[in-house]
C-alpha cells in the first residue's frame, strides 16, 4: 500500500470546489493534490492558486501525458463523463466520476465493462449515503435495531434556487431524477436492497425548466419491502430545509425517523430514543451546504481507503449502475404509465 496517493481533479466549477477542499483535507489520510484541469483555463489556474496545486491544465490529454496520478476525480458535466472516463481507464488510472454516472444506461454499462476488462478501479461520487445522519441510519439497520426493514420513505423537497449556481440545469431534458433521483434512489437501495420494479410520476412545476423538476416514485424491493422515493425543486415550504433529506423507515421490530434538525428518532422493542446526527461544520463549509460538504469529504475518504486496500468502493461503478438502472426505469414508467423492471442484463 503506497504511503501517498497523487490526486488530479478534472473540472474546477461550482461543485468541484467541494471536491478540491475535500482532497486538501484528506492530505492527512495520504491524498496529495498534484494537478487540476478545466476546459476554462482561468478556472484551472484559479483552482491551482487557491488550493496550492503546482500544475494546472486545460486539456485532459495534456494532464495524462504529463502526470502519473494515483487517482483522478472527474467533476465535470454529465455529457463529458463517458469520453473522459473511458480515456482515464484506457490509461490505467484509478477513476472517480461525479454523479450522474453518464448520460444513458448504455453509457454506464460501457464504462463499467471497460473498467472491468482493464482491471481499473472505478467509483462514482455518490455522496448522499455518506451524509452523517443518512449513514447512521445504514449503521442502525446493519445492527438490526429495527429488525427486518419493510417500508421506507426517502424525501428531498425544496424550492432552493439551485439554478443560480448551476443555470444549465434549466436546459436539461432529463432533470430532477438525474440530478436528485439518483441520490434518493441510491438511499432506498442502501436501506432496503435491490429493486424489482419501479412506478413513477413526474411533473414540471417550473415553466422555465425543460425537464421534470418533481418526481414521485414507488419501488418494490427484491426482499418484499416497499419504498416511496420523492424529489422536487418545486416545493414551497417554510422553513425550507435544503439540502436535507428526510427519511422514515419501518421494520419488524421498530422504526427510524430522521427529523429536519438532523435528530434520529429510533423506536425499538417498545422503547424510543432521540439520537443527534448533526453533520460537522467544516472550516471551509458554509450553511446550509455544510450538510453536503461534510459528505463529500466522507465519500472521498471511503473511496481513497477502498483504493489503497484493493477493494471495490461502496459506490463502485457496478453498484452505481444499479442505482442508475432504477432511475432509467423511473423515466420509462413515467412515460408509459406502467411499472418497469430495472434493466441489469449484461452488466
């Protein structure tokens, strides 16, 4: 196991700043930012200056020709993911790609198969399951606190102006399921297991958005459990708890409710307790984004540990393919009005 892992970050835009901070924080765990890259040279140059990175590039090919990163973190727009990821895999570079994995399920499959054939480490930066209260729910389930889970609601509802920082989202033909649905569906899979069928309805509440900004999905899981999974950027709520996800989960011996104040209400065998699970406010973080920012560090840390130990990441390409397949099934269900089985054939 190498003592240090040289990390290159591709993409220096809005959300990539959180990745850059995370890798800087993870210097203590053996990560070393060695290069940054962005098609906008000024952004790459600024990121290099702000994060004390010696070298910056405006072309991925130039970075790969000059550097030998031990890990590359692709934090660019989804339409670039397939080309860039296949390029880094071809060079044998362990790779992280930002969610959503790729534009289509076929693209995701091609990337996973390429990584498998080349024997290259591949992970997707799916960070919601690493938010402190959400990962604590997973820990409680693993401990059997509520017995066998049978029902769950995962809810992300806000009208936060997400378009201010990411105006391109208004132009996406597929919007909220690709942007938020991948997160909440991933949590449903994490808590209740693989999905057998999906029923979904979508809405476009914002007339300026090209794609759907609201989705309500029902998932039937292989073990018999059912989840209701919902996400929207069109909810007018006071207070707005962006960017928090709320969870209600019922099992054979109890239940777990995640409240807006990040406290967990855990009922087990007739007894109830409240457990705090507030994410840490990191030195560089800003509320309300700190809920997500803390999880970016936790996600990168888990992936780094997996790479160094020679094991698949929790959010490996193969695992995230299954989440993407659920989202694809949701789109098909909304379009056809019928329940749809996620397509995992030939993974």
